């Protein structure tokens, strides 16, 4: 294929196909619609299915049905659509249904500004479900990340049987960059594990040593039950406190205990620097420019770009912040992920640089925040 100009949304669609996605359902919404357009072109020739639902609620419902039948499925929307997805996201968490959800964030609140980017859904993606159980959220910063992290998202959804968000941004999604997909070494596709057949199949049973149940499709040769209500290992509704407590603890720990295995990030660490900038998404690009400019002026700081946001990669953050006297968190909102950094690094000076006005944070703003000994708003 060679080098081509490609926007982030196109890269996500191409990555989904490479990961084995054969079902997409969505509803048009700026700035996510071009993912839908791409999947409409790519899926039918590959024997896949692409549907437009009558609304966002129907669209994610179609995806859950396809996933329960054994297909790799993806949907894409923006903030208003994520609001409507909420109930079905809770269903996917509780009933362990693999699904990739692309959230191309735009400026909020409410319908906000459809053509302005922001990172205002960061906390909502984590906490926008009933029960508060964890999800996985990956955050690309450029077209290359869109391609690679989308493939990782599918693998994680299959491996852990859970919804996985790709937290993009209008500025990443609709900016074209030169990229050579043939040179990008994506991960080998992962498929959910089928039951071994040496025992009666229970759809939510996890034998010793496993935190994720084996999978059998709805409508397959083995009977498999699904319910959105509280259930036991056999898939039947239960009110037994011990059974309920055990399954909810497992749903929590299967992701939170494994985050070190998928803590995607980039880091530039300067030995003599006592300031660490932590950022993610499109703001990482400004931070990289500021990093190299500061290094050239012999006023270095260290930089950590997080690409796994949820579950919070606590050990990773603490490791890179071990020698930092000051942390600056830069994000395109009024203060969301900075709360997690404050929680993870108590006793460290943590300053915040953020805005939610439809404009991107610039390298110069980051440079000014580093020159200021006071918290930067």
C-alpha cells in the first residue's frame, strides 16, 4: 500500500478490519460518521455486516446481539451517543459481551459544538454505567495510534470479554497524516476462548486460575444463556449475596488486576528534570513539541503520554513519577484525569493545565505552565 494520507477515523476502520471485525452498527454523528462510511465500504466485500440503526440505542443493541452470536463487533459515536449507549454498556459489562466502542469526542456539554474537539468524556466513559464496574479506555494521539490501539482494543475485548473504548477526539479523527500501514506491526488478532468441552458448560463459570469465562455463542450447538439481571455461573437470575458478591468482585478484578499487561504509553525521561508532564490524546502532540523545545534550550522536563486511561495504570504512573518534584497534567477539559493523578500521587505538587473552549492546548501554553511555579488554569 505504501504511504498514504489518512485521517484517524479511516485508520480506525482499517484497523478494525485487520483485527477481524465483521459487524458494525452505528448512527451518523459528527465527528464519528466517517468511521461508519468506511465500514460501509469495507465490510460487505469481506462478508461482513454494516447497519445504520434507527438511533444510537438500537445501534449498540445490534452490536451486542452480533457479539453474543460470536462476531467481533464495533460501534462509533460521539459524546451525545455515549449518553444513549449507557444502559447497553452496563449490559455488556455485566454479561461480559466483547465490544469495541469508538468515542470521537467533541466539545460539550450536551450537543455542544459538533466541529470542535475536547476530551470531556474521560470520566463519563469510566463511570457512565450502573454499578461502577471498570471498563478499558485507550486513548490515541495520532493516526498511527488510531490504527494500532484499535487492534489492541479488539484483542482486549476478546481476551477479557468486556467493552473497550477508543477515546479519540475530533482533531485526531479528522486530521490527515501520512502513514504506511504496511510498516506498522499490529498485534496478532486474539479470539475469545471457547469452552474445552470436558465439563458441562456454564456461561459465567470461571474455574480456578481463570478470571474470564469461556465463550459459547447464542444459537450455537451448546446452550448459552444471557441476561442483563444479576446472575450466577449458570446464567440464571440469583439473589444469593455470596454469588452476587463473588461475580461482581471478579468483574472488578479481571481488569484492575491486569492493567499492567496493557498499560500502553510513551515516555521521554530526562535524568536531571524534576518536573513531569502527564498528558494523553491530541494534547500529547503539543507536549512533545514543548518537550523537544525545552530540551534544546537546556531546560528539560520529563514527559509521560498515557494511552491506557482506564483502569488507571497506577504502577506505571508511580514508577515514572518517582523522582518528580512537580507534576503538570495537561488535558482538554476542566479537570478530569488530573483527579486520578492526585489520587495516585498524594503529597506531590500537581498543577493542572486545561481548557474546554474548542481550541487545542498549544506547546507555548505548556511551556508557560512549566515556567510558572503556581498552578496553571
